[in-house]
C-alpha cells in the first residue's frame, strides 16, 4: 500500500526535514517522550529525523508523519520500525502524538491506517512495546485488535509485547481516475449504474487473489467502461474507507490512468467479467475538469457536484 494514506481526518506521509520545527515542539513536551531521561532538544529531533529518513531508504519503512487533513497541522508520528527485542529483530508499531492532541482518537486512527501499509510491505505480524503503566497506549493496542504475547525487557525496563496478525489487513480494493485530453480539455471518466439511483462513480473494485494492483485497476476499467486504450500514469495514494453500516475497513489504492482522446463523449456499457456487477448496464461519460483540478484531493467533491447538478 502506497503513501500518502488518507483517512477520515488524517493524512499519513513520510516525514521530511521541513517537519523539523513542528516535531521539535512535539518532542519538547515532557509527557510525549515520557520514558526518555528528558524531552528532546531541537538537535535530538533533527537526529531523529535523519535516522527516520534513512530508514525509509534502507528498510523500506519507518515512522510517518500524522497530519490533520483539515488544517495540514502535523500532530505526531506513527509507523513500524525494526527493533532488537530479546535477540529478535521485530517490526514494532509505535505512535507519538502531540500532548494537546491526546484523547481525540488520532493515535488509533493513524495506527489502523498503517496496518494495511505494513501488510503491503510483506510483514505478517507487527508488535508494540508498551510499558505496563501506559494505559493510554494499551487502549490503542486493544482497539487495533492487538493482544499481549509476553513480558519482555527492553531498554533495561519491563514491557508488554503486544502482537497483531496482519492477514486481515491486506489492501483489497483499487480505484481509477481515468483522464483524457478531449475536445473540451482535460476530462475525467465517470459512470452511473442504470436503474439503481446510485451516485456517479469512478471505476473501482476488489483485487483478485494474487492479482497485482496495477493489473487489477486496468481490469476494473475495462469491465466497468469497456475502455481498452488506457495506460497507467501514477499511483496517487491510499484511502482508508469505513463502511457506514458494518464498520468494515476498506483500504483502496487510487491510480491515475490516461486514455486516448478519441471516441464518444457518452456511451452505454454492459458489464462483463466475473464480479457482482456482471450484466449491469453503466452509463459512462467524460466530464470536463477544472484546470486546477487536484485528482486526489477533490474528486469526491467533484463527483458530488456532478450528481447535484444532474450532469
């Protein structure tokens, strides 16, 4: 699963040196790194940043910035880091939040969003080292579905080693923002299932067992629109959706794809393939995009506007 990851309230992305000022304020509070002899100085935070960025390169993962979607404020970090724990090299999932942001559920939301990412890295389990007196972190671990595996000694002190299997957290869905350079400028592919009163959509669906995400997204575009002249451009990021009725979590990787400029503006397509949409009729069309359109940030709002306008 690729970064950035977007949840209902948060963006999870790699930290950069530009985050130094905000992180230095977070780590200067004595309650954030309460197990350390003293809060971090600015120089120690800079060293932590350099180490974390190096981990991205050397280990393919590390602690990530947790940012409020609404304001862009960096409120903490969360992510997996390899640690030596009683002779074993284990991926430890940790979270540190700004003191004034405690109690809002951000740690749980961020950690839950990172689990599919960890599964996508090939990890089968993650662990968390939690002090027996740290009831807040224990609550986060429980909400993630973790359980205590054993008591260990780490950094000279006893810790409970919490563990979680990741088999259920693999990314299962893909979605496509298909664009083309049409007669009216840049256009986005949308469709609506006929007879269901459903909102306009972009192609999306489940990955099949063992199927590469890039192959899956091309298959979904073909099945739901009939378009064959489509090529991948980039991976935009991951969105964590929560089903409004069941509460099930659906991590979805979003792709940008480019289609050829020819063909009709609107057409009817009967869905083939083997999915649940087989045999359904979709009314497909190209809709013009604003010049400043940001596919990742504004597609949901754009589709809602199209529906409201009856286009």
